[in-house]
C-alpha cells in the first residue's frame, strides 16, 4: 500500500552525493578507492614540514575551484570554501535535480567546518597584514574566514533562497549538518536541503598546532600505511582535507520527481563527555548513549543493524571507545556484524569525516559491499570486533549505524536505512 503524502513528507532521504578528497574526486572515484582500499595519504608538499612530527596527509593538490566559481570568487575564498562548493555542485549533479524547477524558498543549505579558514585563507590574510597592515586587507577578508563562508558561497552559487545555517562541532560537524538539514525537512520548512562540510587543514599553521596536541601519526616512512585504525601499532590519525555534500529531500519530493534514493536518514543521537578539550574518555559510555538515542529515534533494535561504519581514526582511546560503545549497545550482536573504518584510506578530515562515512555507507548499501579497514594487520586485543581487515566483503546491508567523535568530548551517531515506501520506521 502506498504511504500517504503526509508521512512521506516527514521522511528524509539522500538523493545526491558529492565528494572532494585526496582519495578521489566525485562519488564514484571516492567509493572505488574506499572499497578497494587505495589510500589517499601521501607526503605533504607545498610547505616545509621537516620540523613537524607528522609529515604525511591527505592533501589535495589537483582541485580547480574555477570549475564551480568565478576566478574572482575563487581568489578571495579559502580552500575549505572551494571544496565545499565543489562537493555541493557534484551532489546536485549526482541527484539529477534541476534546481531551476524547485521553488527557491523551499530549498536550503547547511554546511559546516571545524577550522573554517584556518588552513589557508586566515594564514594568507595575516601574512598580508604583517606585510602591509591596513592597506593589505581586502573588503571581503572578514567574511571569508568563518565557517559560514562556505555555506554562503554554496547557496549563492546554487541560487537557493530557503533555510540556511552553518555548524561547527569539530569532527561531528558533518553528521550534525546532516541532522540539522533533516530536521528542517521534517518540520516542513523546505523540500530539499544541500548539506555537508568542508575543511582545509593541511597547511603550516594548522598542522603545526595539531602536531603540538600529539594526535597526528608519526609514521612518515610509508604514507599509505600511516593511518591504522584498530591496529596495535597505530600512533595517531593521518590528517586530510576536502569536503562532502549530500542532497536531502523529503521522500515525497524525491518520489514525485522519480529520483534515485540511496538511503533514508532514520535516526540521530548526540552526547558529550564534558571533561577535557583533547583527551577522550575511552570507556565508550558517552558514545553508547548517542548510539542508543539514534536507535530510539529510528525505532530500531540492535538486531536490525547490519553494518557499523565507525569513526576509527587510529587514535588508541577513540578506537577503544568505538569498540566498547558497540558492545554496550549492541550486546552479542556487536560480534556478529561487520564494523569498519574508511579512515585508513581517507585519513581524518575533521568536519567532512561524517559526511564521507555516510556517503560510503550509502554506496555500501547500493553495492552490497562492506568497505575494508586497511592497514589492520595486528588487531589491538581491546578492539576485538569484526573490523573487516584489508579487503572488502560482500554482504546484504539494510541498516547502517555510523558515528563521529570530536575534540571537546562531543559524540554523534546516525542511522541510515534502505528506503522502502511502506516502511514507517
């Protein structure tokens, strides 16, 4: 029986995916690298990092922003904005939607960034100020640094007039942006939302600051092996940069135009440790609460979960928190479902990480393939779940849970499900 219009207008689906990353440009290239385990981590070029403890990253060197922006706009904007705009345009193209046929006040944008312009544009502005003072400043400098710059460029570039906002919650930014867009749609404030996150942290100041925290990998000899989620030899995350974007629509809007639907967003949960800006709680208690809240909103039980696309950034405490939280919430089911991290391939981009995980989860459902956790040769005894080491695996996937951790102790979890018109959740 066809679900009624009101129910379908409260359900939110993903119809477009866009990715800008060192792993691959666009949905297909990104997914094939993740699925096949081809790392995008390389030695850093473009600035001198010999004194840094970490000298490898997922650095983007071949992206042309003028494909999506004018030369003047690209010159003024930061790289995190370039990547965000590019990913947004890719997602729209992938969705097959003609935005000129959409009521502009019913289409909006939510983008986010953890560090905003503190990767290149802020550094450039400060350098000009040091050299020339007031005379070295541009009229748009003050609006290009903040996270809202990316959101603004996206909705201006796409001609959107509907709800728009920006979020910044560290590594949970991507999932939070998806959730905010989802709630806007569920509340009937829009029919379509373009959501995502962008980051450009691979630069001298940002990398130096991150090296000081001790969170970055020190494995510099073979970059493609630097990120080792859940492996006993792991010693930190491999930094990366880029953007991810999704087109979200109400199920009614997507079905009316005959869109391809990747998945439905059915649950979200968030929690916080509230104890330290950098040091995480490895117990998994707080993450478990976020997972429980996501399952509760989705009206699902642990037995319904087919795949856990985990945060898995190769930080000892974070990886153990992933494992312990899964056991707390899923019980014995935690040992019987595949769990994997794509971060061995992509590195950790902060804000876009959650969007990349959702993109990979959508493609995993489409192809019936669980992407592998690469570089996992010697599992940490305290990370004893089925982490799909080294090679992808065939599986039927109906429901995926994914999570993010952030500096400051923020946790987020999201549940995606294969869309069925009659499934009310």
